[in-house]
C-alpha cells in the first residue's frame, strides 16, 4: 500500500496537536493542584535567548495549519503572531488548529500531491552564526511532500517538544507517552 500526502501530513499533525492539547490540560490540572501560577508558564522559556512558551504554541499551530495551506496554495503565510495571551487562550489556539486540520479531507489533500511549489521561507544567511536579525526571505522549490516533510513537520515537532520541555521544567508531570499522543494503529 502506498502512503499518501494526506497520510504523511494531516493525521501526523493531528496526533501531536491533540497531544499538545492534552499536556496543556495536564499543566492546568497541575497548577490547580500545586498552587503554581499557570499564567507564569505563558512567558516561560528554556534559556534566555529562546522564544517563550506562548510562541512555541503559536508556531506549532502555524506550521501545522498553514503548512497544509501552503501545500495547497504555494504560499506559506501564517497570520501574525498574537504574543503573550492567557494560558486558556493558548489551549483554544491548539483546539482551533485541531478543528481546522480535521476539516481537510484525504481526497482534497491528496489532489495537491506532486505539484511544483515555489515557497518563500525565512532562512538564516549563515547557519553557523544565525541570529534572528540575520534571517532573510528565500524562495525555494518544493513539492507539497518535500515542503511538509522537510520544513513544516520538523518545525512543528521542534515547537511541540520545546513546549513540552518548558512544561517539564515547571514540574508538570509528563512522560514520553503524553508527547506521543494516541498512536495510529491498524484497526481489525
């Protein structure tokens, strides 16, 4: 059996986006049980030069939803970042991403397979000395498959695991199985 563009993308984004929603729920419960301030997590980060938790959540939803849209349209154009927002709103952002991803049908996504896409993405001028001020737009030739597999999915997973790690540093009881989410097994 051949793996389709839909199989590679939408269910993969959904599995992890739902898991992220689950660990946001666990963070809410943890803070309620321990008296920790849930709102402090919004601006938490792993190291001083890394983006805050709220950025990780927005970025992972952008790479999922707008990555799929880019496969469709050839334009990667997520909306501007909102920035710091109440923790409950971050959970809503993830929920909206799940709802949007669920709206894509296999036939629709698979119909985009193999087409040529010239997509503008931001890349560092010098990978070894990259800073946020050294990133420039570059038009790159992709197919929907190569764009999703080499750009959107790696970025999506980076931001998901960074959000997970920020929650772990705040004492939220999470394990690898929480990150994996519900596995897609064969149904017999």
